[in-house]
């Protein structure tokens, strides 16, 4: 679902026109209701916003009608536009909110519904409702919160395609195929590596791969059924599993002839190129296969267990350049089958109006209050697919250093960097904000390294929750903390704001 398919129920709470109270005797609530509805339709033309009669007292018939409509709605807007002390107004709203945990913006027009607004909010704020309050003199000031509500709800109906194996038997022919394009270079610089590969292949060695959820990226493996349920209940997002042989099949169907122009484009655009030409062509071929797979499965988010699949020979080329290119198509590849990172990315991309996330590991420099976020893939249109392209190099994959092709992207220095991680099991979100101060090219770890200044690295470490959030984080260029806080509130996520420590 995107915003054009959303159905939002608007509820107006006011007073009879000639009852004494706010805004004043004789004030016509219908005129204000129409003004607000006209504004919503003009500001958010793709969203269907429906309304009922104005609530002016406790009316069992009207409440039943509204409750029925709310049960079929994706979100709720409650506007307090008048009051006169009738407690039935509060009871009506509580009854409506109690129907289901529905994301709700409670909007008050100052000098109109203030009494009802404050009394209602204070009576429900600790009851677990997914309500975000806003109060202003201007109707236009409601737009940001309402827009965030719509963006968050726009995730409903989407799917994340997870490609992960439940076995770790290696296909050594595919594994050695990753090495072949670079073999002449490796023979000169690290011949012992080729000897080791030959010995491992002969011994039928099996690399460690996590099939039970012990790795920080594989939370969903601990209880896949519960994970899928939480993902659907909280975000309205589905998780679809596919066998890794699907990637092999789509790669084999992609032609090298079609891949070569893509590889040449990357090579021309890059400031520096390390890998062999064939390595980059293979990456382009994988990009074509992954894109076709996503098109056929009708998804925009793909989360293959790339590390594991590379180790067992079910990923025919390193996917880093493919993920890099997919972001320019408005599609997104999430590393290591990290579903928590995938939903964090989807959430951030929706609320930041299309900015791609940077899924990363990180180091913590306690002496300098700095974090280095790093991974072997990043987007180069960091402000969205219509934004400027960042400079990048094409280098070998970081942990291997001699095989594969990965983009090393230059992030904009001086920009804020908003980092989140959602735990689907715990229904929590971690958030903190820093400032980008450098791009680091040190050897070791992953290749794209973004150096970020933060407030207090030691407090961050002392409050670190690995069990809930793991290691991966997802970061977005810009200061999006307000949007992410509101979005978390509307979806019922418990927020851990490390920036406030």
C-alpha cells in the first residue's frame, strides 16, 4: 500500500452551535469542519479522508457508526474544535480509540477544543494508545504530523523478500568462481590464499553460517512465525521467503552482454577502480538478476543472506554494486538478511521522503566521541533518487580485500546523520543523531567508512542494548529525529533516544 490507497477516518469533537462554551456562543462548527476537510483534501489529495457527524455529546448511535468506520480505517484523525464541559465528549473519544490500536493524530485548534484536548490526552496518554498530540492556532501546523502519519501508514501492504538458506552445504564451484576473475592478481600478491582455497575445497570444509538466529543480523530465525506476526501487526509489512537457488537461477538467466554496458557505466563514473573487469561485469550481471527477481516477486525490498550465501556458493557474485545500483531504481537491497535493518530502512525511507538508508556496522571511539559507520555497500544518491550523485570508488570487498567489487561512497561532510534501529520482536526503536565529519579510507573492516561526531560515546556504550538491537544500524543523511520520533509513537514503538542521554 502507498498513501494513495490509505483510508483515514476523521472525527470531529465540538459543541452545539448555540451552547455556551468555546470558541464562543453561535460559532458554527460545521464551517470549521469543512475548512479542515477542504484543507486535508488539498494538501493530501492522494489520501482518502472520510468523516462522520460532529460529536457534540455522548450519542450511542453516532459512536457505533464511527467505531464501525474506524475498524475499517488505516489511521485516525481526531480534531477537537470546541468544548462546553460535557464529559460525554471524552467518553466518546475513549470508546472510539479503544476499538483497536490505530495510529492517531489528536489535533487541537487553540481557543476551540483546548479543554477537551487536554482532558482527553491526559486520560489516555498512559493507556497504550498510539496517539500523537498536536495543538496550534493554525490548521496548517497540523500538516507535518498528519503527513508523517500517512507516510508511516504507506508501508502497509509492502513485502520484504528474504532469501536465506536453512542448510550450509557449500557449492565449491560457485565459491571458487568468485576468485577466478582476480586469480592472476592474487597469484602475484597472495599466492598462499589460492593454496588455502584449494585445501578447503579438497577437505569439503564448511564455513560457519548462522541458521538459528545467534548472529545479530538474524533475529527473525529465533522464532520466524512470531517475527512475521509482529512485522504485520506493527507495520502492516509482509515477509516472504525464497530459496537461494532463485538468485542463482536469475543470475544464470542474465546475459553477460547486457551486463557489460552497466559495468562500463560504473567504471566510467568511479573515481578509482580496483577489481578486474570481469569481477565488475559479474556484479552487473547479478544486479540484472536481482532486479528481475524483485520485479517478478513485486517487491521493492530484498534482504538476501549475502554473507552466508557467498560462503556456501549460492551468491554467484558479490551483491554490493548491485545493491548500489538498485537504489537508483527506487529498490533496496539489505545486507545479511537482516530483517530488523530492512524494516528500519523502509521506515526511514518512507519518513525521510525517499532518502536511502546506510545499513552499517560501527566502531565507537571513546576518546574522541566519534562513531565510524561502515559497510561495503552504500547508495550514491544519498538525498534520494532525484538528488545529486556522490563520488565513489569501486574497490574490493572489505573483509576479503582481494576479491569482489564494492562501492566506496563519499558522504557529505557537515551534514547531520540520523541513525535508527528497530527491533521487531521487542517493538522498540533506537535513535541517535550526529554530524558527518569525514570519509575514512583506512584499511580494515568495511570499505565505506563515515566518521560521525556524537555527543557522548561513553554513555552510548554504557547503555548499549545488543540483545535488542544487535550491531547493524541504519542511517540517513539529514536530521530526521522529529519525524522518526513521531512515526515511532504512531506505530506504538518504544523509543530509546540516545541523543538525549
